[in-house]
């Protein structure tokens, strides 16, 4: 059974980036009944057909998330979304609430069990097999437990509604929640915004100190970010995950930018292709994968996460982004000359220099990078261009008018070859 890379998409930019960088399937939300309910990282019902068509044009599966806690007042919306997904040709619905499972089954939609179902044992797999073809296991399971569940599925020939053996999905990369399988109530208690309704304010990502309420004495702790785990990174232990029997590798990050989606998807697709061909990557290849993953959003990495049965959590040094590169929005694309392989950009802030590394993002473009190897301001060769200028430079990739233009800078200024 072939293994799939499942990439996140919070908007058309991220969707295009996932499709261009080797995703086998994409998951996304529509409206508010998903675990990323804020409008900035969701599609609309009207977008469903376009999403399905973009995915299917590249032989990629489109999976819609409908995985929050659902109230009675929302059941009609659940049925409406399932009906719309079926009409649009969406391949599956990711869910955990039984009301959603029943609504999706009534529409004849394939169902995938969300991590919110907290599946930790084979009995739960047997139960949910009446609904689902794919099941995400609880995040805290180690590889020994995962391997046991996958083996029992094969031995008992546990099949889903499609008649095929149930497939097991796990997270391979991205943010981890301090709570078991993401079932956290801290945001609800502090801000009255429920993580289980897709509206987490992430109080766990803040620094805390421990203080005696009687005498005011503070306890010294090793790290004040005691509830903010580092991000999961499994690229180096992928063979062990595959050997356990996992067939869907899920990348976390529907709230992340297109460059994150593109970079992480590409690295894991390369790693999967390498391991699947029984090849052992050279040390330089492993280092390159790690370098590229560190360049996009991360809170530091916990290599292997719970899969290796290590101590509970490796805590981040902060709750903020620790990516090696910083994106500086400098302007927008005003023209792309495909035959000449030249891009024209209007600079709206800061400046640009020769040899700067850049990023261009857009709904159709996704996220593409390059280096300014030559630079023109008008008809004049230049080494630097200032805010307000129109510049042109060579770039082989076709981009689109109004795409965003960023300069990529080292987060550590000392790492820059040319100080800015």
C-alpha cells in the first residue's frame, strides 16, 4: 500500500504550494466547524469546486476538515457542508463528532477519523471501521503501540466502508499541543475561546513562573515556557514510522504560510521517496533536509516526538517563531515576462540588493524562491534599488501580477554574507 504525504492548506497560496511540491493529498477547512475556525485560514463553500479541481488536476486528493465539537444549532450547517462537499467532488471528510460521521455517511462521503477521536487501541479501530477508511492515531502513542495497531488491522483484515484495509495516519511534522491529542481546555478557561471549537488563543505558548501564593516565594524552573513543546520533526526517523505500518504522513500547519507548506511538503516528499526506494540518504542530504525545515516557521524541533518513547515533551525556549530566515515584505509583482524569463516588481518598502534571496507568493503561484543575480532599475544596471522604484531581474519561474515579493534575511544578522 503506497504511503501518502498529507499537506495543510489554509488558503489558495498554501494549496498551490502543496500541489507544486509533491503532496499526495491536501486537507483544508471550510467555514467555522473545523479546528482552524478563523476566517484567515479557511475556504468558503463557494471555493470547494475550485479546490477539488485544482487538486484533481494534479491527481491529488482533497480532504475537508469538519472536526470540531458540534452543537445542535449547527447540525443543519453540518449537513449543508457535507452535501456541498459531495457535489464539489471532495474526496473525504475528516471528522470526530458522531453527528458529522452520520451526516457524511448519509451523503456517501468517505470519512477519515480526526486526531480528536483520540484513537489509542485496536478496539477503537474496530468500532470506527464502520465509518472510516483512514484513522489518525492519538499523538502520544509510541512506535511500538502504532506497530501493534497496524499489525492487528492486517491480521484481522479490518476494513472500512470502502472494503479496503483501514489505513493509519500520524503526524510527521509541525506544532505539538501540550494536551493529550490536542483536547485542551486552557484557552476556554482563560479566554472563553475553545480549542476544541478551533479557536485556541494558545495561552500555553506564554512564559510562566511558579509562585507560592502564601509567602510569595518563587520556584526556580529550568525553562519558563513549561507548556510550549517544540515542534515535531520526524524526517530522520521516517523509516521506523513506515516500518510500523503507517500509510498517511500528516504535516501540521493550516495556519502557516505558503512558504512553510511548500518547504515542508517538499522535504518530506523527498525523504519519503528516498526511504520508499530503500535508499539511505547521505549525511549531507539529511543535513540539507534539516536546514530547509529550519528556514521556515518552527519553535525548535523535538526529533521523534512521542514516537520514540522519550520523556514527555521537549519544551521550546519561547513560544515564538525560531525560523532561520525572516521574511521582509518589500513589494509586489507588476509584470512577468515569461518568454524573456524576467520579473518586474514595484518596491513599496525597504531596499533590494544584488544577491539577495527572495520569495514570491500568490494564490496561483504558491511559494517560489530565487536569488537576484542581476538587477535593473529602468534601463540601468544597478547593485541596489530603493523603496518606490520599479525593478526587473531574471527568474525562470512564471509568477503573476500582484503576487507578494519578499526578501529573505537570516534571523541572526551575523550569518548574513552582506550586512543589511
